[in-house]
């Protein structure tokens, strides 16, 4: 406990220093904070948003440290008044949300005795048999299976049953310690929103027995006969690439975690990532996402997506669109095991055409011709005869149609089409070349 408290104090001091060295980051964390840690530094009371405390530090370890030292944060009307004074003193804008509930980490809690929930030595022993054959006729292996059931499967289910889930969420417990005649390499209990039961994306908690870790994560079903398609897995990974979607604890840390602390950090993980979870499903399965909610991202939708949004008159910067596509292509190549080709993805000009030279996931060269609009999928846009003919004449050439593009945060929806536009669009001439006889 003393070491954890000292680490937190150091993080507090580091956070306060950001007021001078990175004022933009510092100020941004005060816009919609949910909780603060307070401290008296050089005779002045400081208020540090927990999101600021996590800046440049592992978020979940910091949250766990706070819980171990202080327990749950609490409300305090007197501190609310002092906080308003702090905002005024440092010229910060008070959050505009009505009935804004703010809590504080104030008083260190009495240290609880360490009573690990999972037995690290048992997990270490079972790891030697993860994935190996099980024989009911072998008394030793049968006893080992009973240990697996009691110490790993049952405790995994106790863990998940202890959670406080958001409204509409449900649990699918772990049922087996062996499958197809082999000891399981890991256990998992799934947590998902009931309406998304069949979408194959979910939270899970369990024991990675083979690697001797506890795992909390948000992921998709990546193996088995009912797994997500490779395209859906890729889209999920691209969409969530900047999110921290897994926490793991090794044997050393397992020995310091009781059920209460494991439950706390799992609840926080789900709470912090449930929006990402629901957004990922809505995008991948329903073509539903708002470009105002994301930065520097292409939200891939299917060619069947339709929207009537009128374009604005803002000027789209071609270089921004090209860079978005280049980063998207680099991700796809890296995800497909062709990351070495990423350095060769580039924007080129061929005559009047602006193109992106890239590669298929099998390594074959491909070319991207791109068009962007702030309007919806049905908004009109211009293409030259040269562009139309280029798309129709080249086998490995694609049209990347970026719609509903948000200039402020550089985000748009991406529809990928192949072949001549005459196959999927109505072409209308606007300008004609006129030569007087």
C-alpha cells in the first residue's frame, strides 16, 4: 500500500506539471470529468481529473491503484464549491452538463488483507497440461480435471457473476474445462448486450491457463466454425486500433488480486469500453456510425449503404483524403501480414488523375481512385471521362467513395467499389466540349 500511494502521488505531481508544459491536454481533461483526486501541493489544494492522472500512465493500473488506496470515490458538496473556485482561478470552463455528478478520491481506505481469489500455483501447475489430451481412465488426469473445474472454471463464473452490468447486458458463463478430449488452454465467460447476442463481438473474462494470465477484453470471435469473417475481423481491428481493449495480469499480480479488486477493474473496463463495443457492432453489422464521433478514421460501410445528406460548401483538402486512404491501406496490409509493403503505398499523379498506389492482400499491385464529399451516398459528384474509363479498363483499380466527410475531425464513411461506374451509377453530362464548325 505505501508504495502504491507514493506512485499515485508521483503521478499527481506529473499531472500538475502538464498545466505548464502541455496546457491543451491539461485543460481538455477538465471539460467533462467524472471524478478527481485531490492533494495539497505547496500549500494549495489541487484537483486532478482521473483522465489527466492516466495521461502518460497505464489507465487501468492507475484506476486499480486508486481503488486499492482509496476505495470507491465519494461525493462531497464542500469540495464541489472549492472545485468551482479552482476552475475560476485557472480560467477553466465549468462543465455544462446539467445535474453533473462529480466524485472525489479523498481519504485512504484501511488496507485490506491480501486474499488472492485465484491460486497462482494451481494455474502454474495446470499450464503444463493446457491443450494436452485428457483421459478419464487416468486417475491423475481426472483429478487434474476436477482441479481445473474448481479452481479455474467455477472461479471464472464467480468472477463474472460478481459484476454490475449495464442495463440490457447479459452473461454467458464458461461451461467446460475440456473440449474435444483436451484440457482447455483458457476459460472465458462472455458479456454482451442482449440485442447483440448473435453479433460475435463481446466482452470476456477468464484465465489464459497456457500463458498463466487473467484476461479482461473486448474482442470478436476469431476461431471456430461460427467465427467472424476475416473481413469483419479486419474491420473491427481497424475501427478499434487506438483503443486499449485488453487487460492481463501475470502470476505475480494474480497473487495480489482479491475478488473485490478484480470485480472493480472489470466493471470499469466494461464501463469505459461499452460505447466502443456498441459502435463497433453498429458499424460492422448495421452500417451505422456518425462521422462526428471519430477522428482521422475511415468508417467502412457496404455498397448497399444509402443516405440523403446534402453536401456542404466546405472545401475538402485532397491531401487529407489521400493521407486517410494511405493510412487505411497500410493498416490493411499490416493486418494481412504484408506490412513490409506499407512503405510503398503512396499518392501519385498520372496525367489528370490523382491516385493511390497500393497492394491487394495477396501482394498484387492495386490502384485507388478516390472521390470525397460531405454529402451522403446519393449526393452527386463529378468524374471526368478519363476517370470513368480508367476505372472500367483496369482490373486491379478501385473507386474509394468517401461520403459524409467531416472536415473538422477528418473522418468519413468509405464505400469501396470496383469496375466501371456505368454498372452502379447513372452518369449525366454537365459540361460539353463545343467546337464551332
